[in-house]
């Protein structure tokens, strides 16, 4: 028989206000046991900080909360954990304020540092090629219908060969206008990117070959009045979720050791192009980034690399002898 969980008010180390607040959260708010444990730990940190001053909890001010949040960050606590602690602290002072025990909530408006956004991983060139050729067996057989296979091949080639976002890809049409279109004669894709900004990107030989193969079979799936370049089995425009599902299936068939999604192919496009050319500005234009710092982060460049590019190319960067 398992022992009953210890009630928050039975913890003698906690300040009386904190103990009463935890009882409120357990009995009236009915928070889960795990959440109560996290809140108790966060409030114990608050009590420890205040005791080190020493300072009664009811006399804590905004500058104290800011300093203590910074201290948690300095200890290596993750931004999400700091945000949880601040949430627990705000809740305590909000509760005390309702009873008139504090004049203001010192944790209100104090925010945790932003958590870094994880960058999508890039495929190696070999894995990108394996993904493009995934469904084909040694004898050229495929488990899909010729039209589906041609369409999926086109999807991979356009995402990886042009660096398109999935929304830009599914927005492509057969004729100029709308959210975007392909100009095969000019070997270019015209897309509507973020912020309603249009851009044109070149379509390489492999993508053009895949496009022509798909267009030759598109009529097997598409409705006669459907303007979309890419369509599903029911003949209507393919959606972003369908593209993600097809890429996931294709990666499994290719035996890739990682989950593949559309943005990974965009990132692979940028990474491989940058590694080959070293032209950060060109990659920025092809990706449709408004600011080059976005491209810097997106392609995992460090400041040292940018400095080398600057030193090598900018006339003002050269030091006088």
C-alpha cells in the first residue's frame, strides 16, 4: 500500500503564507499533485531568496523579483523553469493581494528570458538524395501509383531545390497570379512569402525534370477546374498537413534515421547552398528573409564566420599597415 501524498501544509520549512497558499491551490483550485510540487519548489526558492536579505515575503519589491529571476538564470535554470517560478510567485502575491496583505504584486510584469527557438536540423547531401529517390527499388518499381510518385518527387525537389516554405509550396498554381506559380519556360518559381512579400527563385534541373514528369500525370488526379499545381488523391489542392505526412512516409521508405518535415528541407537547401557558395546575401534573398540576421541564425552561422566574410570583402575592413 502506497503512503498518502504529504499535504503542503505539513512541510514545516515553508513560510506560513506559502503553506496557506498551497492549501488554497490544492483544496480550492484543485491543482494536480505534480503541479503542486513544482509550485512548492518555486515558492521555496522565493522564500530562500527573501531570507538571505533578510526580508519578509510581504515586503518584497519588483527589483527584488527581477534580481532573483536573474539569479536563477545565472545558475543555469532553463527559461521555461524560470517562467514557471515567476508564475508561482505571481500567484502567491495575487492571492495575498486579494486579502489586502500586500499593496502590489512585485512579480507582475517580470518576464523570464526568452527560450531559444530550436533550429531545424539539416539533412546531409546524401540523405537529401536518398529522400528524393526513396520509393524506387532496384528494378525501378514503386509502391505508389505513377501520378502519386511523380507528385511526391516534385514536392521533394521543390522544397529542397528552391528552399520554399510549405505554405509557399502548396500555394503554387499553374498560371500567374494568386499565391504563386511556376514558370517552366523561365525556370523560376514565383511565391508569396511572409508579410505578403513576393519573390522569385530559380528552379534547378532536377526540379524541372520532376515538374514535367508530374505535369504529364497531373490529369490523372486533378479536377478539370483545379488551378493548384499540387493536388491530392481527390483532385483538390494539396494541404500542408498532407505534404508533411507524405514526407514522413517517404523518409521511412528511404530508411532515413530522422523525422523529415518541410522546414528541414528548406534548412538543408540554405545550409548546402551556403556551404558551397559562401554567399550569405544570396541565400538571404532566396529564402526571402527581410533581415540578414535571420539568415545568420537560420543557417547556424557564428559571428566569427561573418567577421571573416566582412574582413575578406569589405574595403573598410582592411587594416592599414
